[in-house]
C-alpha cells in the first residue's frame, strides 16, 4: 500500500507521531516488514533530504557541540591550557563534517546525478540507492554521536591540576559507557574515530596521561589496567599506539613481553604491506631512550617483524632518513640498531659523514673517550666509514680532543668542508677559531689541527667568510691565549686587525683570571705586530681604562689584586699610554657611559 501513497503523505505519516530520532532510530531500522515494503524512491529521497537538512542546521548552530542527542557542553574557548582534546580540533572536526554533509546533499539531492544511472539499472528503479544511503547516514550519525559523547566525558574533567584519583574514576566511567552502549561491540566503539581519522578514545587516554602524569612519580597501575582493557578486552591493534606507549617509560617492560610481541607480530604478518603506518618506526625511535638496552631491544624486535616485508626500506626508512639521523645518540645500542638491524647504509642518500656527525652532536652527555670506543666498534664491526671531513657538530662540543685525535688518526680530513656545502678548503680551522667567541676553550684542538695539516685559505674573503682578520675572534685563558696566538701568527701570518676583540672578551667574561704580567705581555705582542695603535684608535682605549678602573674587582687574579699602579706605570713607560686621573674619575662616577662613535657599552658598578 505504501508504494501507492504520495511520497509527502507517506513521509508525514511516519514523522508526525514521533520525534525525528525516535522515527529514525526506532521505526525505520527495527520494523523489518516496513523496511522491506517501502521502496518508494521519492519517499527515501525526501527522508534523506530531511535528515541532511536537520543535521546541517544542528552543526551550524554554534551552541551545539554535536547532534541533537548530545547535550550542550559549556566551555570557554579563551581558556589556555594544555589539553589532549583542543577546542581547535573540535572546530576543525565540525567544519569537516559540515562540508561532508553539504557535499553529500549537493550530490544526492540537488544535482540528482544518481537518477539517470538508476533508470538504466532495473534493480534500482524503486530507490534502493536512496534507501541504502539513508540507512548509511543514520548509522554514521549514531557513531558520531557516540564518539562525541566520549569526547565530552574525556573533556569534562581534564585540567592542569588533574590528579590520578580523578583520572582513574572518570576513565572508569568512560569504560563503563563503552561496555554498556547496547549497540556496538567493544572493539567497534573503541575504534570510533574521535575528531580526526587517526585518533580513537584510546589515543585520548594515552595523550592525557602523557600530558599530565608522564613527568610525575605516580603509580601507573590504573594506566596498566586501562591499557589491558583496550588492547586485550577490546582487542585493538597495538601498532597504531606503539609510539605513544613507548613514549611513557613505564610501559616499555609491559610491551616488551611475549603476549604483546606475539600480538604485534601477528598484526604485521597478517597485513598486506607493513601492517603499520610508514612513520611508526620513526616515531617509535624518536620516543625511545636509546641509551637503554631494553628499549633498543624492543625496537630491534619491531624491526625484525618488518624487515621481511616488501618495500620496507623504500616506505619506512628512505623517506625519513634525515629524521632518523636526527635521532642518533652516542650509544652503542643506538649505533648497532642503525647500522646492523636497520641497515641504514642501504639508503640511497646515506653518507657516512652524516652518521658520524650525528653521533658527535651530543657527546656532552657522554665521556668523549666512551664515544671514541663506540665509533671504533662501529667502524670495525659495522663498517662505519671514517674517511670523511671532520664532523661539523664536533666544533660545538666540549671535551672533544680525544675524539678529534681518533678521527684524524683514522683518516678524517682536517681541511675539506662538510659535503653539500660551499665552504672553502680550510673551513674547519676557521670554525674552531671562531668557536672561541662562545667562551669555549679550543686552543689544544687548534694546535693539534695545525700540526696535522690544517690550513687557512689564502683569499681574504672566501664564500663570505673573512679570513684576513680571523685571529680577532680567537680568545682563551691567559696561559693559553698568547702562546697559541703566536703559534698561529708564525704559521699563517698576521691575520688580525686590532686587539679590541681581545679586550672585549676580557671585559665580558670578568672572570678574575688576568695577571699584570700576562696582560702586559699581550699588549707588547700587539705592539710588535703594529696593531696596538689600531686598538687604541678604535675605542679600545676607553675599554682599557674601564678594565684598569675595575681591575681589582673583576679582572685580576687573587695574586695580582692591588697592583693597578704597576699596570698604569707599565702602560706609560713601555707603551706610551697615559691614563689621566680626570678620565678615571669620570669613568668611575659614570660607569654606564656609551661611546656612541664606536658602540661600546660600559655597565655601572651594580651591573657587574
């Protein structure tokens, strides 16, 4: 009978005696007889149109958090907090969902493109397509409402002062909601996408714990319970969550056991390609502490699962080579993992220089002698090449001389610039000299480099780097400064313009490390190089006066305190530099004076 009624009357009959949700979720999906007999095309067309229009209006309403069945959630968009679920993510999800609804209505209702196709197929002449699309939309909406309800439950209690007891109680409520939803099984509900396609409610759980509790010494038993629920009872795959699980150290031991390893292995074996997203291995390595053997061992097992898969290197290693190298640490567990298990040397763009450069980047956390042993073993056992330019990262590290010696003795080039750069031949020595500006002592390294063939470019300007005044940048402690400077000048000539930089470094460090004898010897050496007059003409004289005025307080060693008069007499008798009493008084009274001509800044006594 329904097929002979006009579509608008038929629709009115089934929507006038119940709310829209009751009609849709109850009558249409439960009454199978009615569902089978009402194949009237226009009825399903109008039904789908009404559904889409109602949902579009609900999404456009800024007061609505989700669909009709989701309660309003009062939140303040201006509150700045670190949250696992952000208000920006909620807004983006609503925009995507609204765009999807508008496109669907445009395609199915307004354009009516399916009509012509259906008329050519007898099986769809009674509107099977619209009926299927309507039921599909209702199911999608129901899943979205359920996902949003879990979002609300997860957001209502999250705050910066979240404690573990509240966390456990609220997540017990969410788990109870998943258990008693009455519509879907546990795995289906747990796999519902929350706000974006790659996020589930389990992701939210792990992110909340990571944000609020990772750096706190709290008992993780409740987290262990929740992990067991989602991975064992809900039977979720482990691979999408491996990086998050490993980023929390308390879970490494749990993951690294036979049950989870077997589950993860089965996931990989049953997959068509790799079983995990291409970037998962990289994220796993970035989140692990590669100084720990147990964490490196877990990654090794994970790699063994994937190595036999087709295109493993092409999909999971080659595209992220630079990121992998950026995660290298000076640990034998890490180096063995990269060179032996991951076999990173097979990558198309791999260079031994980049690997060694990455190892040398963080040696401040490990003794330099230990790094030497690591690289030596990597060279002898895993084929790490050392016939490379000296690593650029080594310049910026402390206690680098043992490693520098080892690399040079094993074939590293002291003059070639890093591969892929336009720096000049001899750039390495320039780097070590200029590094002195940062306060690092590199005199021993500089002497060792020169003794083993390091050179400076002959050009005064090589690729934008001035080398005619490169010694101006050199500075070190008094006992090393002058001997090293003399050594460099004898080897490469006078490549400095004045001693102003030297005075500036003494003034800046204020380390009480100078003696009258050492200070005067440097000035005499500058006089012999005929650069002392340039020092005095370029504002160095005012700097010299400042150092003299506060010699005892900030510059002199304990043995040379009270010897200012000797310094003044030396300057006058040997260098013909007279420090006038009037200038001394002005300097002391107004010690926050700026020489605008030369740009020097002199702090007052309180700022020293």
